[in-house]
C-alpha cells in the first residue's frame, strides 16, 4: 500500500513539474533561437519625441512579429546555428526579409536614448569622418533627412561605413540593410509608417526632425571602425 502511494506521489510530482516547465517555456520562449534585445530605457523614456504607444507597438508588436517569423523559419535548418548577420548576408525571400527586419530594428532601437541621456553630436574619429565625407555634421543630417523623406514607400535610410572607413548614406526599400552591400551599418532610420504614424500621422519629415533628439551618437561612435 505504501509503495502504491509512493508511486502515485512520484507520478503526480512528475506531471506537475512537466506542466510548470511547459508553461514557463511558453511564457518566456526559452527555446527561441533569437530574442529581442532588451531596451536600455523605459517604454515612456523617449517621450515626447516617441510615445510609449509607438514603442509598445513598434518594438512589442512589429519587431516581435519579425522575430517570431525568423524563429519559426530557421527551426531545424542550418540557419538556427548562425548569427543573424550571416542569415541576412546569405538568405533570400521571406527569411531574408524577416531576418533583416530583426537586425534593422535591433540597430534602430539600440541607437535611441532618452533626450537627457543621449549624446547629441559625435566626437573623435566618427566626427572627423563625417566632416571629411559630408562637410559637416549638419550637412550630413540634411542629406539623411532628405533621403528619408524622399524614399518612396517603406524602407530604411542608412549611414554606413565601407571597408576603407569612408561614410556613405544609402536608401533601401523594405528591409534593406547595408551588410548586403559589404558595408557596416552605423545608423538606420526607419521610414516605415509604423515607425511614426501614431505620433506624427503622415508627417514623416517632422518625425525625422524630432528623431535627432533621441539618437545617441555615443552608440554610433562605438560602431564606427569595427569593420
Ligand atoms: Fe519598423
């Protein structure tokens, strides 16, 4: 009798443990190959330039959806053991589009910082390269903004570095990323409507004008020269 009770108890413990483990896996997605980067700021910290609502949708829904698609598509393939950058370099079709959007948004969200914490102008080697290649920091911002406002439809405008350390600005439709051209992305401006429509409606130009307040050039400096 004691043996039967002991077996029943062990069986109950086993089922309970499995159920709890399954629930935890489901809640935290611990088996996912790729995960969203943790944001180093609160959801409301970029206000008034980027609202909490925009961030909750853009990071929490759009970025998460691209990530979920990638995790579903790489499962059981050689890509689940590769860095995201390699997937963007090597893949095509739907996997490329979703992987590039994950990478693009990782770069984008980690470039932002609350206005009081952000470094508003680059220094050092990056500042020197900007002056050399664009004439001035302001002239570079004008070029980036002009390309971002004139890009037709959805896409990204990038400040990138080539293999010689020169800076280039490029406009990419949809999910385009500079690494597909052998360039290192330094700063990406998301001009998909989902990036600005909640806060700025159809005024893309104003959304870009306001974005400068929350771009942290310290992060961009750290990316420069890492080629
Ligand atoms: Fe986006």
